[in-house]
């Protein structure tokens, strides 16, 4: 579409030019990314399910007990991201991947996992990262779970992200009397990443 201005091209044409220059038309496309507490996969059909989708975090202070330790029950966080290779692209090409969290209020990056992969014989590739432990949240805002990939040796990333609302409880929580247990680490120090081709 041309509107009479020689210096103006349509948005589609601009994207087409940029894509041709950077090679994006031959890059994989994002399918989805989601955060949940639990996942399941059927071994026979390979069908994948997510349970307890995470849409919001609440965090706050806990009153120090007079004796004993505070037992904090922290639910696991699982990030699931799927990418699809474009028709005609070479499935044996190597890609870099990163999974990270962007923490509010200033999108401070918290790396979860990095590595390399290729699509192999199937068009879809799934990453599943499990985060264990307490997130270092300090303020309200939007937390983003992010999955990004790039062709190995290239500088530009393709990115998809999932937003989670973070709210801070105003009241100081009181632990149950006699609650004794271990406090989880202050960061997701333990993580597991699975990346099977679908």
C-alpha cells in the first residue's frame, strides 16, 4: 500500500524488508509460553497438559517466631515454551536458547537456563523449566517469564514472554505456632530444563 509519500511504505512492506534483511522469514516462530505449577505428558500419545496456571504472585513479610523456624511452603513454577520451525528450513541447524525471568519493577533479568538445540525430525520443540525455591521479589509490578532463541553465531534473538502480576501484601503475616521446617533458598538455585522435540 502506498499513500503518495515517497518516503513511506506500508507496515507489511517494512516488515517484509526487515525480515529479508535479518533472515527472520527463515527463523522459527513462537507457538506459546505459559507458567503453571504442574505439568503432565501422556507417554502413548505425547499429549501435553498444564495444571494450575499461574496468573498472579502475592508476597509479603512474615513475622519472626519466638522459637523454632518458619515453614514456608513454596509451590514450584514450571515454564513451558514451544517453538515451531518454518517449512523448508534446515532442521539440523543449531540454535541457542535462553529461559529467564524479568523481575519487577525494572525488568531485572534472572537467568534460569541456557543451551543449544536443534529441531531434529519434528517441527515443534518444547522447553520445560522447573524453578524451585523462593523468588527474589522486592516490589510490585509485572514479572515476565521469557523464552528466546537465536541461530547459533547470530546476534539477534526471537522472544516470547508470559506476564504474571506481582502484588505485595500490606499486612505482616503471622506463622502458625509450632511451625518448624526449612526455609527455601532466596533464589531459584535449583532448576531443571527438558527440551524434547514434539
